[in-house]
């Protein structure tokens, strides 16, 4: 069985307050985009019950493969619903550490994939609890479409947002920015705008200046390469331009199909239809 975990972008991102569990409360709108990894799983009778043979290809992922969120998802699911022996292969196409949620998407889609392949039919509450253990963004990828995310990012409300007919330009400057570093250097302030209302009542042409990712203040100054990538997109006539998550990727929204500018070495870029 084969699934395609998508990347996401953030439309606005507020960091609100410190929590007692060490995390910070945020508010953001997350939107899946048509940039995908590929994840495949098969039942293998040669693998012992509860066992997993995991492999990766595509973009290099640093660290021990057995610490991959797909492997962690298998372990958590197997603890609650004993699984047969599985082989799982992940092909990475979403840049790592890029603010696009690729790892979180892989972990959540591993839960979806194994549940579907084995007809486990876990209740949504159980699946949500497991996804929350994997990471703050993982619950978002259990569903489809745009959601307002609050709390750590795991409290989700679906939004009626359609970007059908719009084009996305995405540039990743090829650097990894640690999420913890960005959080430490991002000021916690009350939200000045209601993200859900702003998005429901407006369009991308009206978002500039009011739909803001507060993490940009630190990242664009500390990492000029990200600021330059954002300027490249703005210079092509985007209706709205922003950084996704804690970076390093930036994106722009266009009514008509844009032409990707010439990118410096080490950068990757995409022009994708919604």
C-alpha cells in the first residue's frame, strides 16, 4: 500500500505564551500543499510479528533511521494494536528542517497507512493521542484541508479555505534552521488579528501586512539567505509572500502561473498549482 504524505505551509503564525509543560502556545493556519514524500508498507511473513524493516531513499535524512517518526509511529501503534511483521519504505522529496512539516507528515501518514493496510480502524481519539505523542504538527496531517491550529499546534479546527486556481511558488534556500532556536528568539505577544476571520473574509491580495508569521523577525535577520529568498519571490509579483513555520522555506501565492526565478546554488524551487 502506497501513500503520499504532503508538505504544509503556514498562513500567519503567532507565538502567544509560555506553557507549564515547556512548550509555547501558538496560533496558526496550516494548509497542505502539493509537494509530497512517498511512503509504502507491505506485510512480510518473514518479518516476526511486531517487527519492522524500515528503509529510506531520496533526500538524505541525518541521524539514525530507527529514530525516524515512521518507526516511532509503528512502535506506538504496535503497542496498542499488535501488528504483523511489516516492511516500510520512505522516499524523501520534502526538504528536511525547512518549515514544511515533512517529518511530521511522514509520521502521521505512517499511522494512516498502517491502519488502512491492516484494517485496524482505531477510533479517532486513539489515533489523535498517538499522533500527539509523535509531535505537535502530526495531528494536523491526520486530516485533510486547512485547519486553524492552537495549543502546541495539536488543537485543530477545520477551515473553509479554498486556494483553487491559485499558484504556489516555494523556495528552500538549502539550510536547516532549528525550531528550538527560533522559538527561543521569538517574542511572545498576544495576537493582534483573528487568523480564522482574516482568512475567511479576505483573499491573498489583502493578507500582506495583517497575516504575519512573527518568527520571520528573527529568522530574516539572522539568516539573510532566507530574506533574499523571500525577496526573490516578492520580486516576481506574488500577491502574498511569507516564511513557512520556523523556516527556512518561503513561499508566495499568485493568481497566474509564475516563472521561477534563477536560484543561487544550493537552493531548490517549485511552482505548484493548488
